[in-house]
C-alpha cells in the first residue's frame, strides 16, 4: 500500500516575516524594509517559477 502523498510545506512566508521583523528590530528605515521585502518576494517568485519549469 502506497503512502498518501502530502503537499510540500511552504515555509517561505514565515522566513520572509522573520527577516522583516529582524530588520525592523535592528532599526532599519521603512524604505529599506520595503526594498528588502520586495527583493525577497521577487527572489521567491523566480525560484518558484524555475521549479515549475523543471516539472
């Protein structure tokens, strides 16, 4: 009997939130945090798109 397939866990939202919170705690300016967040989301989008193209 085959094990039921489970969807992969997506932990990247937690990672992005943790990095943004750390940046805020370190006293980064709002514009720097926004730039960091946008950069992280674009990076995740590129990685996700590359993963979909492999399948």
